[in-house]
């Protein structure tokens, strides 16, 4: 689940770790790519085969995760249209949305003109 992934990354950065290993899923891989583009992690690599796949995340990006706000939970999912997307923390944060075109940031979704399920905010 993406909630576990984001909290693991935040805690590893606070503990000054250089590398984080976590289980693999396509959703988690897409979220790691978004965080890498925004500078929260350096890079990631998928290793292993079959059901033993895992992701190695190289921490130490340009930015460190200071806080996370989970917007959708498995029990309550929230959706938003592209007209209603607003900046997070006056532009210092990032909104992550699951859209029909894949997982992307709020600003990318607004430019593409698509809305979707709110996942989380990170700053």
C-alpha cells in the first residue's frame, strides 16, 4: 500500500539512511517515480523475480520529506476534478493523484486536464 511506502521513506530519511528496501508493486513504483521527479528520493531500482520482487530506493534527494497528509484511505476514497486542484503549502509541497493516465502530481494533472483520486500530500 502506498501509505506504508511514503511513511517508510519519511522515517528512513529522518534516520539518515542511504538505502531503503521495500516490497514491489506497480503503484508503489509509480509513486517512487513521482517522488524522484520532485527530488524527494534520488533513484530506485526493481530487483528480484516473480513474487520475490523488491525495490531498492536510494535516498538523499534534493529535498527531505518533512510531513505527509494521507487524503484517501482504503475505507474512504476522495476524488477531485482538475478545476479544483490547488497548490500544497503555497507551492512548497506536492499533491499526488491517481488519474486515468496514471499516477501524477497535482500540477501535472491540472495541465493535462484530468482529475482523479487524491492519494496524499507531501512537503
